[in-house]
């Protein structure tokens, strides 16, 4: 027969029960605590989200007011949506961002194509359409179709999605070959096209818009294939919670119109800075601005403006031509009228130093005369509009904005009211009457864009000097490009 241990004495049972009861009572305050069971819970528990990204103009970079970039703004808003802080690692290219998020971190946001073949990753809903675009070196015969690619040395970035488009195209055109690299960014790729190391490249259209101002020797070719989708990548091992919150955040942003607004702010300037205009601007920046940059800097020190803003005003006024003269009689680098020149003590409007100094002081005077209720950038934009159209017409537009239920202290509302000064229905009720009110809207818009470009150029000058000095980068050390041979 089996043998059983003798029963435990009752006194020992009571002691064990008392000890167990004590443990339960001690742990009572923590009875609702659960260790993080997924990535979303872990993010909220530690109170920050860790993101892998890239340092590019379309993703994340240091702007004049600090960190900025399309995806950076999205990341910042997403962290706020979750109620946590944000940490970034921007030392990545595409593949390293994907590898990193598989190992650690919470998501990768690095202009990533939605690629369901990637193992151990899950993706958010689409954020932005990515249209592949063939660009080529200026001076080559036009490249308008796939048939024109024969014999061209083409480069692209591995893992960006453009390489996948080329592989799909190769199944129909087996004679097609190209070079691809994980180590380059778009600006470096375009630099190699312009310098002749490559004949052409495949990038995304929005990337070309942002970068082409630096590469006037690169022409837009034709769209290649169907658009892809940009998305965020999450480690599959972290569960679906964080991905679902990201989808909820992005859907909410889109429904409120804020996603389209962000896209327009970062990539929507192409409508008024066309390629010919871009080439002209960059040529003038290199050939003309150096003669007057110190004048703008001195005027900025005397008036408190950013010198690049004053330079942008000067470019909008005269394309930095000190002898410019309009049919209406305004003259000089800052295009001063005779009465304004007299008011500012400018004796010779064609003297660049006098013109820049007088124009800067006049802009400051206008800004100071605006009502105190107009604050921040609204005040600057309205001062620039008044520089163009006059204070009287600006005040009329503010009145119209208020009559239409808008805010007369908001540039957004005044900007919508200014073109109405061209309509009899509205200008007949104003003090100063008719004005070509659409012009100051374009005027301010252009200056803002020129200012952005000048700031970007100023900040990136050393980087692009280094890029321009790259000669046959494939030959120093390990090859930058892997060659994908034709199938034939």
C-alpha cells in the first residue's frame, strides 16, 4: 500500500495561513498593477516613445526655430496624442531604421515605404503617397519614357521603395539595370547626377521638390510606376496596441484636415516656384547675393530682422538688381518709391547700401505702426503685405475680414480678404478703394518661400559644399553602389 506523509500539525497550518494573509495585506495596494504586456502599455508605463528616423529635409532636421520636418511634426503630435514625451535616434538610413526597430525602440518613421514582405514588422495605415520619379542630368536628351532609359547609368536608394519599382519594371524591360545604395540620401544621389557620376536617378517626387533648389543641373523626367505608400513601422513582437493607436491618430488628423495641411506646408510650394524660377533663383543666389549679403546683415543688426528675411524681400522686389526700375517709378534693390525714399532719408535709390538700409527701416516702421493686437508672425506678414500694397489698403482688408466674420489680427483671414479689394462690391465700401489685393498675397507667400530657401541654404552650406566636392565616391574604399545587372 502507498505510504502517506503524516498530517501537518494544526499549529503549523495556522502559522502558514497567518503568513499568507500578511503577504496579501502588504500587496493589497498593488492588486491592480499589471506589468506592461505590450508595446503600447510599455510606452505609457515609461512615459516616453522612442522613434528611429533619418536626418533629411523631408523627415527630420534642425531648422531655424529648432527641430522640424514633415515626419518630425507627425511624431511630435503622436507623442502628444499618447500623452508621453518623445525621444529620437536620427542616425539612420532606411535599412538601419528597420533593423533597429526590430531590436529596440517603438517605431520607425523614416520615409518608409509600406512593405508587407518585411519580416517581424507591422505597419501603420498609409500616411502619404510616394510617387517614384525619374530625374536626369540637364544637357542629356530628354528622358520622357521607359524607352529613353537605355544606356543610362541610373542610381537609387535601396529599401526606399524606388528599388522595388525598378525591379517590377525590369520584368517588362529585362535590359534595364541600375545601381543602388543604402548609404546615400536623396541630396547625395542628386549631387551625383549633377556631377556626372550618374546619368539619372529614381527618387520620390516630394523629395525632388524639396531638394531640387540645390541642383539646378538636374531635370524632372517622368513618373515611374504607380504611387507607393509611406507608413510607420512597428516591431511585430510588441503587439497591435501601438499600431492601432497610430492608425487612430492618423485617421483623426486626416478627418480634421490637419494631415493635408502638414503635407501642403512641407511639400506644397512647388506651384509658385517652378523649375525655371528655381534655376534662376539659385543662380542669383550664387552670383548676386554675395555682393549684398553684408548690407542685409548690417541692416538686420540695425532693425532687428533676420538678414535672410530682408534678403528675401530684396529678391522679391528686384531679384537683387540695384538698378531695377518699374514702369511706375519705384527703383533700386528694395524698389522704394520717391516719397518713401524721401521719408527714409535715401538720397540715391540706386545706391545698394542706401536702398537696403532704407527698405529695412521702412519695413520696421510699418511693423511698429500696426495695432498691438496683431502679434507674432501675423504681425510680420501684415507688415510685408503693407510694404507692397500700403497700410491703408491693409487696414481696409482687415475691416473686410472682420465684416466676413474673420479675425482682423490673423494673417490667414486678412490674406483671404485682400483679393476682395479688386471687387467693386467690397472696395466701394472701403476708405482707400480699389487695390490689386491679390498681389500682396503672392508677395508675402513668395518672400516666405525665399526666406525658407535662404535659411535652408545657409544652414546646409557646408554640407552641400562637401557634396559638390564628391568625385567618383564609388571608388574610395568600399563601393557606395551595388550594381543590379540587366536580366538579358
